[in-house]
């Protein structure tokens, strides 16, 4: 290993334009090909330029690829090993590889990029296994933006995922092998029934560690027919989760599975709540560094549950010492230059503000994200976890996410969001917060309540990147059968206003979010004139004018064209704590203050909150 090759634009274009002709001329690999070939779409594998490049590609339609090319002319460059295999792959692909190696020989399988499939698929190949995150772009956020932009609804990521499937389908040895797809986006193929078109034999839902997954591969290798769709069991213990010993895209290393807050629309929450052993996490971090990765990101639904799963303390009271210890060791691992946060919830920032401060001290120096207009850090560094806001409506919150803010009541959700964001911003955390527009049975009052919260954030000078998305009933969630908005035409003026207000606010830090201004502000009006007026209907007009600042919002409000929001009563942290169930107080840390005056910390408080968990 060592030589780094680049996939040039030319090479990628060849795959794109030459199609069939290029493929049929390719000769068989000298060794007859590998028994099992693993791959993933190029756009889900690249990891330079940070998370935003992949998120942008999930949301921007293919006709906007030029914007991406101009900003990142080398985005297609990936590193290969000397033998042509991929130097790094998404964590899911790496996990699958590790899982399969329990049964099959390492020399019988490879993980490679789609452009290199022809080097490894030959007469000996029996399985091509694809891992995919979001192949058709029909998930939250991704789908709606491409449809707003019109003409082609195909997101860039989907385009490249389809190219990969085409290469597999047209491979000269296709009749000899089965195509098995897995990963968090597999359900999109099941729901759209694109098996034939994409050339997929079987979609696996669930983790590769499952023994059912191994059995499926055995069957494929024996040439037996496979079910179109199979659900495999999720491990229920820490020991059941494997860790790859190779480099992953973005240095993703799993930290937890499941969540525990039980939001109705959530898929990952259906998995068992597990926090993974520190020694395994550290091993995977070191494996990434060993193979040249300088960045690490811990995959989790909520980083704050780690160290507090199945302890005597409820998981929503974070284990401060354990978290600081873990993150300190990660960022101090020799070779780790960058660390990026993934998902979290906001209530922990209200529960333990000092934890946020201490984590900032540890994490900011290694954050690759700079927000000069927002950050008070001398180097202008910032932390940007992904946090679900979803709705500002208490009534809607009760229906879709009654435990989102625990230990606080969902009745206090708007106050939890404001107080949490205040703590986060003070410590240079500027989260990307997702919102769901068009929830089933959403009323104008629900949307107004969310707008009130967004305007309150603005009034208080707080900042989050708000990412609204149209409700998509995700397969297998508790809301699978519910219907929300299915086309942008159906969005009401208030729903449009919420979407456009969020994006208008996101543009405040200007040049730091390269894709937002490019994608949203430049030419918004011109685009509306040419295309969007017809596509998105009349309800879009004033929200777009508001977004483009053609007139002040006050004036638009006076004319009755938009809703300008009303101030909300926000409880202080002390008031929020005063409203907690009394037995929760023992889990709060006295050094954060705000405890009721007559409250005396008990030994139980000190014991549970100071204990380091035995995790390895
Ligand atoms: C890290 C991460 C990202 C990163 C990096 C992604 C990457 N390419 O590596 C970034 C920030 C870029 C990202 C972007 C997006 N993400 Co994301 N992401 C995650 C996160 C936190 C971890 C993913 C991960 O690596 N997990 C660890 C690996 C090991 O798990 P895994 O991939 O699922 O693999 C397991 C199984 O699926 C299975 N498996 C995997 N592949 C295969 C293949 C076969 C053949 C088999 C049998 C089994 C199998 O086995 C593995 C375990 O053994 C998850 C949440 C989560 N906890 O999973 C969300 C998540 C996957 N992302 C999600 C979404 C919505 C997105 C975006 C669309 C967001 C957006 N609007 O921009 C984009 C799409 C990006 C794109 N290219 O299109 C959703 C998925 C929804 C869906 N597809 O239905 C999730 C679940 C978050 C959520 N709570 O909603 N994401
Ligand atoms: S807080 Fe997030 S991860 Fe947890 S259940 Fe709710 S949506 Fe899912």
C-alpha cells in the first residue's frame, strides 16, 4: 500500500459517456476476478472538503453539478491502494467487509470504487455487494430541494449511484453473480421497486454482522436464488457490533446505535440503544490514522448518551467525565488533525452547560470548520453537530416526538431549544438543525408556532443552520403509513415561508456556507421567473420574494403577504429545572447552578454523575 492514485475527471467521464462500449472492451481480470466484490457510489465515498460536499450532492440536482465542479474541481479524486482497491470506503462497506471476513477469506474479496469494478469482477465473481446511504434521494431534505429546483429531479448523488448500478448491470459477467444491496438507503430501492431497472437481486435491511447476512452470501455463492428483500437482526449487545480495521470515509467510527427518545418518524431509534466500548472505538480511530486518515467522526444519533446507556442514571443526563475522556483521547491520538461532530440532541446542553464548555475546550482546536462571522474562538473555529428541531409546535411535538426534550416536558420544547441554542452558541457550537415541514395533519397554527420559534432565534441573535425538509414517511418507522405533503405544489404559503425563512437566515454567515448562497440566493428571482413560478405554484411567490429581500419583511407583513411571527415566552434554565420531576434533580450537576434553593445534593448525585463507566 502507499501509492496514491487519482481518479481524474477524464476517467470518471469515460465511465459516464462511453457506457456500454467501454465496458464490453474490458478484458477479464487475470486472476478470474474476486469471489465477492464490494462497492459504493463514488459520491458517498469521497471525503475531502468535509461533510457538506456530500450533503450538497444529496440535495443539489444533477444539472447543478457545474457549481460543484467549479467550487471543487478535484472532487472526484480519490485515493487507491497499489492493487487498485479503494483506500477508503464508507463505514458501512468496511463493516460489511469485516463481517464477511468471519466466514470468507480476505483474499477472496475486495472493496473498490465503481470505476474499478471491471478490474475485479470476472468469471469467479459470485456476489457484488453494494452499500448505499441514499441512492435515490427520496429521504428527508434531499428530495425536496431537487424538486424545488425543477427540470431534473435527480440529485447528484442519485445520478452517481445509478451510474454505479449501470456499470454492475452491464458487466459482461453479470449472469454469474448476484447483486446484494445494503446500507441505510437500501429501503429506497424496495419502496420504489427499482430492482429490475437497477439490476438488484436482493436488498438487505439491517446490519452486516447478522448471521442471516452471512447465510445470504453463502446462498448467493452457491448460486441459489435470493429473496428480493430480507430483514436481518440487529445485534443487541456491545460485543455483537464489529469494528473495521481499515480506513473509512470521513474517518467514521461508530459510537452508539439507537437513541431512546422514541420519535415517531425516526428509523435509527428502532435499533437497540448501545454505546460501544471505548477500546474498540480507539482501535478503529488508530486504524484510520494508520491508513492515512487525518479526520475522525463518531457516528451516533446522540453523542450525549455515550457512557450513560444502561447505567443507574437515565441516559438523558450525560456522563460528563466519560464523554470528555473519550473525546480527549480521540483528538489527542497522534495523527488525528481534524474531528467533526455528527448527531446530537439539544436538551443535554440545558441539562449540563459545563459539559458543552469543557467539550469545546477539547474539540474546538481540532475542528476543521471555521465560521468567522459567528465564532468567538481566536481561530474562528466552530462545532456544527446535526440536531433535530423538527417543529416549534408543542401540539405537533406531542404527536410526533413527545420525548424529544427529556428530562424536560415537550410542553417546554421551545424554551429548551432557545436555552440549548444559547448555551451552544456561547461555546461556539452552531448546529445544523433539521425541521420537518408538512407533517401529517399539520395545521397553519403548527407552522406559525415553528415560525415564531425561528423568529425568536433571530430576535435573540442566536444562530443555527436551519435545514427544513418535507415530511417523508421513512420505511419501517412508526409513521411509515402516514401521508404528508408529496409535492412542492401542495405546500401552503406558510410552509413555503418557513422553508424560505430558514434559508434566508442560513445565509447570514455568508461565504462560509459555500453551497447555500450558491444554491439559494444567486439568481433566485430569475429562476422563479423562468421555472419555479410554474413548478411550485402561486404559494411560493411571496416566500421567495421574502427570501430575495425585494421588500422588507415588515412591509410584507403589513400587506398581509407573510406572517411576521410573535414573540414567545421563553423559560429560563432555572424555570425549566423548577418544572422537572423532583426525582430528576439528583442527576443534575450543582456546578451548573440553577438548582432550587432548598435542594441539597445527595451522595447519589455525586456518585452517579462522577462515575466513569466500565465500557471496555
Ligand atoms: C456519518 C453519516 C453521514 C455522513 C457521512 C456519510 C458517508 N458517506 O460515510 C454525511 C454527513 C456526509 C451524511 C450525509 C447524509 N446523510 Co447521513 N448519516 C451518517 C450517520 C450518522 C452514520 C452513517 C454510518 O456510517 N454509520 C455506521 C455504518 C457502519 O452503518 P451503515 O452504513 O448503516 O452500515 C450498516 C448496515 O446498514 C449494513 N450495511 C451497510 N452496507 C451494507 C451492504 C450490504 C450488502 C449489506 C448486506 C449490509 C450493509 O451493515 C452495516 C453494519 O454492519 C447515519 C446515522 C447512523 N447512525 O447510521 C446518518 C444517516 C445514514 N444519514 C441520513 C441522511 C438522511 C443523510 C443525507 C441525505 C442528509 C442530507 N440531507 O444531506 C446525506 C446523504 C449523503 C449522500 N451522499 O447522499 C439518514 C439516512 C436516511 C435514509 N437513507 O433513509 C441517517 C440514518 C441519519 C438519520 N437519522 O436520519 N451522513
Ligand atoms: S432524538 Fe433523533 S435519533 Fe433520537 S429518536 Fe428522535 S429523531 Fe431519532
